[in-house]
C-alpha cells in the first residue's frame, strides 16, 4: 500500500520538482527580504552619521577641511588656515 503523498506525486507528473522549486524560490525571496531590511537599517544609520558629521563640520572653526573648503569656495577662511 502506498501513502497518499507518494500516490499524489505519481499521479501529477513533475509535482516534486515544481514543489521543490517553489520552496527554493520562497527561501531565496525570504533571504533577499532579510538582506533588504538589513541594508535599509544600515542606510538609516549611515545617513544619521553623515548628518552628524556635516553638522559638526559646520560648527568647526579650526578644522583644516573646513578651511580648505572655504578657500576653494573663494571665501575668507574662518580662523587660521595653518598654511605657511
């Protein structure tokens, strides 16, 4: 006597390969969704860090980077540029 599952697989040609393929694609989709969620969280963190750095650089009056930026913009630098 054969089980219902075995009988069903024999009655529907190609059932097992399609069944396996379906679950493989679902697993891949689930993994991609997890990775996408992780990347979205990382973007939020990086944007917050970037904004924090931008605000810090705006407040900095002796930062060489800010002074160099001001020089490149044709504006008078704030503070000493430490250039000889």
